[in-house]
C-alpha cells in the first residue's frame, strides 16, 4: 500500500508492517504495542511523543536523532552502545560513583 501526499490517521493493531518505508512523515503522538517493525526504515520522520511497549528493536540504529527527554524503562540493554560505549558499562560506572558518594 502506498500513501503519498495525504493526511491519514492509521490504526494498526496486531499487524506485521515489517519492511515498510517511512520517509518525510509525521508519526508524532503514536502509541505502538505488539507491532512488528523489523526491517522498517524511518528517514526524516517526526516521532515525538511516541510510546512503545513490548517491542523488539534489536539491531536498531539511531543516527542524528533528537533524544531530548527520551527514556528507556525495564529494557534489555546488553549489547547496546552509545557512541561505541556499552550502556551496561556506563550504568555500572554511574551506579558505582553514586554508591561511593552515599547516594
């Protein structure tokens, strides 16, 4: 299905949209649960206000993104890096520093 030059509100549930391409789109305010987005490509997309729950984003690569205010809660982080540094190492270092400071 191709949608171009239109404003549409989509409700996608229990769907496999893997391999889809999203380019120059406004996807802000979305609430995505149990949707397969593997192999999807997002380029020049507004995803502000996104909420995702129970998603598999293994292999995800984020480049040149505004992550202000983003949060990850109860996520599996092994193998995840930020600027080449393992996130699990960053968190261990941060926790150790706060423990030593009595916080």
